[in-house]
C-alpha cells in the first residue's frame, strides 16, 4: 500500500524516532509499504517519519546504475535499516541532494565520505556495513530523518536565501502530504 509522504512543515518530520523493540506484523507491513511508496515516488531513500510514523526505520534502494562502480562490498538492495546508527564516519564529500519531503529542491550538502553503520535487519539480526559515495550520503540523509533533521537544516544561509521561494512553496503545500501517483 502506498502511503502519503509528509512534506516540509509537517510536525512529524521533526520528531525523534523511537527504536523498534520487536519485529511485529505491523513493522513488516510498514517496511513493505515504505518500499512501495519510495519506489512509486522514485526516491532512493525514505524514513518512517516521512510517512508520519515514529519507528526508527528507513529504507534505501540505490539502482545499480547510480552506484559507484569502484565501491567495494555494496550491501544488497533494497536496504532495510531498523534502529540504524553511524558508528564511524570519516572524510568529506559534497554533492547535490534531494528529499521526497522537499519536492523539486536539490542542494549541495557536505557529508562524510565513508560511514560504518550498525543496524537490525528485517529479521531483527544485528548487522553492520561500510558505505561510501552515494550510499554513504543516502545513509546519512536517512539517519538525519530519524533525529528530526532535514535537508533545510544542512543548507547554508546563502543556499536558503537562494531557495527561499521554493522553500515557501513547499511549505505552502500546507504541512500536507502529497499522494504518490
Ligand atoms: Ni529525505
């Protein structure tokens, strides 16, 4: 089932996520619905807060043609991360980033180049992976969502001024949701 995506201005995007304590049918359904919603919206990542939920769940699916061909040890996609945490981060990268909660906004954001992430998989097994490039960026972006941190918080004041009209327009969507076609 496709879910509505909350856009910038929605309260739910600012909440801290709560850890998943048990893999229930409800969590399994949430994961399936989030994957369906992300794919329908042609996003590469989605956090539970973006569909109005509190659980520390995010999904990432980077198409193979967008992946860095030189990256080693790419985890299998889609990635389903429960209670994810970055345990190590190093280096720096800067590239344009978007977010399904900020339709049509793309801004350059600084991120760590390499991150090590620990998480529970959909079976509740504790796992870890190391990511670089676009995947490292996506992981950092989705983990920000779990802490109520949004793309706009990563923008410099100059970027915010340049994108002011666009941000206003997004906010006018009324902290409302947009329905994925
Ligand atoms: Ni996002």
